[in-house]
């Protein structure tokens, strides 16, 4: 009974990696979540929060980017500048279903809190 409740609670976690479950001991090894550090001059594959995608009325679009906004949720980005929690990126839209680049580009400021790092690019 107790493990069922724990499992339900862990399933609700957004940052926990639950792939390391030991059936014999009924335990999880959950590594500590560390926010990614986006380094100027490096490339990344990221997911942009859905409330910013294709939203010309977002604070990001109106206050930071002169009305421009990302049109797709996934981008291959190059970090050009950093200002506190904000980074300036040059991005190429990416289709996760086909694992291919799209022809749409977007450049602008975005908060690192609105990005989910998928992987660092070489």
C-alpha cells in the first residue's frame, strides 16, 4: 500500500528521473535535479514553454523582443549573450517527430526558466 502512494507521488514530479527503480528493494535512485547552465558560445537543443510559443501577446514578445516570438516549441539554439536569467539566442526550429531541422529561424531574449534542455550540441 505504502509503495503505491509513493509511486503515485513520484509520478507527479516534473523533474524526477524514475528510470532507476530496483524491484528487489522497491527503491528508486533519484539524482538531484540541477538547473542547466547555458554558456555563451555553445549550442543546445531546447524546448520552449508552450505559453510562449506562437504567442505575440506574451511579455517576452512585447517587452523583450519587439513583438517577435518563437513559432515552434523545439529549437536548436546558439547562445549569443547572457544577462542574469535571460539569454539571447539564435535558433533554428527543429521537428522532434522527424528528427530534422525546419527552415524557420528565431532570434531573441528568453528566460532560462522558460527553456527545457534536451541536449547539448557539439
